[in-house]
C-alpha cells in the first residue's frame, strides 16, 4: 500500500487510532511510513505520553506548562528508564529478542486486593517468583510488621495515582525491585517506608507522604516523577550512584534530600546502567535546550551590551557635559581656595603663552602616558572621553577550558544525581555532609529556609538550577566543602545568595546572583572559593561581602546596580579581586575598612552613584592597575588610619575628587560612607550594612549550632599575599589622575602620606591640594599638568615636601604654598600665575627649582613667612611680562635669598633664547616606574619596582626625603 494513494492528512487521522505497539510496527514498513509516523509527534505521540498512568508530563514538576521538543522522544526516554531494574540478569550471547525481559515466559501477574487471588501484600510476596508483577487494586494495604522483600518483583498500582496506598515498612533483600503508581505512608512503628543496603530500587510515579526513603551503599535508587510531601525525605548513605529525576519535594521538616558519607568503592550492578541513562537524559536535554528552560539566562547579548554601554556613555555626556560647569558643584572646605577669584579671572584672560618662548618640557619621565598610541588613539590618561567598553564575562565552556579542576568537577558523576526536581515550601533542599557527593542539574529551589547546604569535605556540582525566595541564604558551604556551582539563577533570597565559610573552597562561575534582600555572595570565617564570570546585580547589600578572614578569588565578574557597595571587604577580610567590572552601584564600587586587606587589581570600577573605591577606617590593601572612572563622587576615598597602596591606577572622569584622603568622616555623607541608607520604601531607620551584617551573621551561626571557633584557626599567611610589601605609610604611586571634576588629589589628613610618580593632569580643580596635614605629606617625582587651577596647593597648618616634580601649564599658580615644608628640585613651566607663591607664617625651603612662569613672578614670597630661597633657576616667560621673576614682600625680614639665577629676555635681541632643561632633563625623572601602560587595559606593576622602593619607604632618612636614595 503506497502512502501517496491517500492524502497525508487522512493517513494521520487513521494512524491516530493505533496503539503504541502498532505504531512501532508501522515505523518498520518503509522510510515513507516511518516519516509519516514520526510526524504525529504533537498528536498521537503526545496523547500516548500523557495518557499512560505510569508517566507524567515530561517537564513536571517545575515546568509542566512547557511542551518538550519531541513527545515521541520523551515517551522513549520514559520507556527506557522503566526497564533499568531488569538489567541485572546474566548477559548471554543470544538474539536481540532476548535482550530484555529474558524471563518473560516465566513472569506471572498476581492481582492483589479484596476479591482477588491475594488480599494482603505480605501473602502475595510470599508466593511471588523472581520478576513477577504484582498488580495492586485500589485500596489501603497496611502491614503491622516490617516486610522483607527477598525476590525481585514489580509492584504496580491500578487506576490513577492515589487510589493505592501502602502503609508498610519494607526492607529490600534482593538485587532489584520496581514500584509504580503507589502512595507510600509510614506505618505506626516507623517513619522509614523503604530501605535497602545493597540492592537497586526503582520508583516511578509514586507519592511519599510523611515517609522516609533510605538507601545505603552499595545500594542504589532511581526515583522518577515521584512526589515527596508532608515531611517526606530521601536519605542516601555512602551511595556510589543514585538518580532522582523530575521529583517534587514539598513541606519538609528537615532537608528533603540528605547525602551523607563518601561513595563506597563497591558498586552494584545498576550503577553503570543508571550512569548511561543519566548521560542520555543530559544529552537529550542539551540538544533540546537547557533543562533549565523557561528561566532567562540573564547574560545579555553582545549587541545588548554595546547598547547598554552606549546608553551609559550618553547619560554621562548629558549629565557631565559643558553645561554642568554653569551649575556649579558644592565641595567641602572649598577646594578652590588655592587662588582667589581675581587671580583666576585674570588668568583666564591672559594671552596664550607663545610656544617659541616656552622652555620645552614635553619629554619628561611620564610623557609616554600622554602620547598617542600607534593607531592614533589617545591613551586613557590624555583622552577627554572615558572608556566606552568593558570586558565581557567568559562563558562556561571557556572557564572549563582554562580550569582543570572545574573541568574535573563538571565531568564527575559519583554520588547522587538530582535533576529537574522541584524543592518548595519546606525547611531545606539538599543537605550534604561527611564527604558526600552530589550533582544537581536543572532543579528549582523555592520558598525554603535554605536550598543547598554542603559541609564536612563534601563535593557538590550545581548546574543550571534556580534558587529563589529562600528565607536564609540560598547555598551554604562550610567546613572544607568544595565543588562547582555554574550557570545557576540565584535570586530573591532573604540572606546571601551564597554563604561560604570555614575553609569551604568552591568554584563559582557563570551564575546570575541578583535581587537578594542582603548580599549576593558572603565569604567569611576563613572561607575561600573562586568567583569568576558571574553576574551579580541588584542586591540590597554588597554584591560580594568579604569579612572575618574570608579569602576568595573574585575574577572576571560583572557586579552592577547594587543598592550598596559592589564589593565590601571588612573585619580583616582579604581576597584577590581582579579583572571585574563593577559599575552602577549605589555606594562605593569597592569598600575596604576595619582591617580589610584585599588585592584589588585590573578592575573596571565605573558609573557608580557614589565613590569608586572607599578605603575606610583601618582599611588596607593593594589597589593596582584599576580603571576608576565616571563615578558621581570621588574616584578613591581614603580615610586616615588606613594604609592602602594605590599603584598604577587610572582614576579619571569622576565628578568630584580623583583621590581624596580625609582625616575625619564627611558629616553630610557619614551614613553613606559607612554603608547605611534609607530606602525610599523604608518606613523606619535601617542599620548600617556592616553593623547589621555582623549582628545577623552571628545570629545565623548560633541558629545553625556553629560558634566562632574558626577565629583561632585562621591561616597565618596566604600565598597570594606573599609578594606584597609591608608599609607603614599610605602610598599613592604611579597612578593617572585625570579629567576629574574637582581636585585631582585632595589631602586632608592627620597621617603621613607618600605620593610618588603619579600623573595628575587636566582636573577641573587643583592638581594636588593639601589641607590640615599635621604629618608630612611627600610628593616625589609626580607630573602635574594642565589642571584647571593651581598645580599644587599646600594650605596653612599643613606640612609637605615636594621633590623632583614636574608642574606644567596649570591654569593657576604652579605651587601655592602657605604651610610648612620644602620644595626641592622641581620643574615649573608654563603655569598661568606665579610659578611658586609662598605666603603665611610657616617655615619653608625653596631649593634648586627651575621655574618659568607665563606672565607673573617665578617665585613670590608674601607675608612674614620664614623662607630659605636658594639655588633656583628662574626663566622669563612671556616677553611682555613686567613682574619681577623673584619677588620678596618688602616687610619680610626673615627670608633668605641666595644664589638664585635669573634669565630674562634681552630687549635688544629679537631671537628666541635657547633655554632648555638639561642635566637633568625635565622632571619627573625618566626612571619613574614603568608599571603604567598606555594600552586600553591597565597592566600590572612589576614586583621588581615594588621591592626597589620598599627599603626607602620603610627606612628612608627622616631628616630629608624618604626617596632621596632613588633620585
């Protein structure tokens, strides 16, 4: 019979009446018939799959509204899975017809129920032979004592699920057994309804109500489409392999699934068959789509990312454009006091300095940072525009390729495999302890106290799960637990999305961790871990919170749109924070305080609504090679009593200061700086992040029966900190501080500070401003260029030392000095007002400087200042300049002027004088650190440079400059 003799539509109507066996026979007729039968996927195959009492919807229980890609394939997988329990018979060289159910001729079907062969379950089991089938008719079957299952049997409930109920406690003493379409309830004498210690049990489409399933290795379990409710649970002890597929867990009093003990080396016959089944199910899910279908992946496409970056860029231009200058900005303590309004106005009206009269100074030691690249583009230090793109997070495949440990975890199949299950409305999801192993794929954890708890050297692999609306943290890792947590959607949890403590060291990659009511990830109590390529956003507290000697690696993540800090490192927290994109957070991009001591390297910290980096009280850390830009407050905010090392960072285009060092808290923003806030929808006061975190974390420890015993068992030193040098003074070295809206470096501190080899250029305010510095602030080998006001301002009651700096083309004074200290061997060329203005009543030394002003004096000494001005070289600037190059207030009798050289234009000669800066060439010297790179992304400073200056920082001469041995 030809298929073409009738319309295809009519053939489909005819074939829709055939049962499953006849459809299989039709597929074997010819290729045309096979294609015709396969085309019935959404009709007959769907009907067969949904009408079978032993099966449920393929996407039950988490996504029953979504249809599978192929109903026929789903039915096939159902059928193959139901036959696992019969695979233990001896393998014979026989024909294909004997591969399954080799005892088919001997298998008997026994009917159990009122009016049938057996009225009790115990009676039927007493006469059943191996692999017989017991059909239980609707009713309740109760046994008053434990029932021993001594021969392999198949027990199937007749009718719909719920009509056959077993109130029994069974112990399996045979190699295999199968149960289908049954309801298990505990008898009066035990909550355990089924247990096995060496055989294999298969459960299909069963309900457990208030009961416990217990499997001990080398026994195994395969449960598919089962429901565990009213406190039911699965307890797996030292199992080599078990499979829980598409099960529903609800209303648990403890953990729904407990995995305890290391997998035994002895394996029963079912392990290899279940492993093959798991691979088939996984490959089927991967071909169709993620088993986590219906949950958005959250990783935006490249086009979406470009559009987002463009939108942020446009917002920045719109908010910070030329019209913003007319609005004015209120800044504490008046950073514009470096010069009065008259001087500023006069400076703005000056004629441009004729270039032929200006001494060349473009070949100073940091000039390479301002020079265009080979492709003609401008480096970050001299570009008027901030970076427009940021690195994208890696995919899971890329992470696995570069991390052998993650690859090993991803391929592991030992222990328990839990896939496509739904855990809801209970206390706990999966609990692992004592070297247990489990793999969780495509599950949904919802409305629990916690989703996953992994402790005591256990190993977990979590792939493509959804963890949401937990009342505490979503995932707990404790006591040296480890594993791989990848491509999960962790959101809307009451505490942290992931909580890592007590030596736990998981690999956390490519997850979405968002919308939490507290932090995204918390690492404390000597916890470790590697967080890479995650998207952490929209959490109410810090995206990543590190405290109490937590020491993770945080690399390549996107941390954005948080309601507090992007990353907070407090209470002696450590960590390696590298190559992350931290943007659009409400408070500081990174907040370090109270003993926090991280390594912060090569990150993009941008577009924040407050400061880029905050180093609060007693904060430490190595802050190196970061791009900090377009933040609405300061680029870096440093409090006194902190000891950070700022090395090789690009701090640009921030709305206020580039770097601000304060001796006290900002009274107007004290709550913001400390991490406190009042959300718009809050009706009352909210405690600070740090205070509340510390309080509630301690409560959590007590709730879980854990004490702070780990405090006496902390690592003394970590290998990742071995290369760092110890310092006793905060250090700002080799940074580019450019295009910020106020002062480049604002210093108001009661602590000493070393500022070395920085490029400070084109900031709207002063380049460097020192106010109320009771200890000595040292500025050595810096290049301070083209800032909107003075190059350097040192206010009254401040102490500062300026040595070997290049101060060029600033729109105010080169140096405005009203405090105490010394200016030694600096070059000042092309500044719009005085080269050096000294005033006040301090004690000042001006030694061996080379100065060429534009129109005003080179050195101006005003008031009763005690000054020593010796061995300076002064060059006339504009030929129309009429002021004396060296001006001394007539009323000043305490100033000493000695051996100063003054070079003026010869009125009778029209040629340009050949003045140059040589021996040495223009400062800063060319031996400045080479750590800063003019490439798009910052590079690491060499350890050799770090070691080279460490000795001078710690033991430099205190009578003079600490850096005299370098220069």
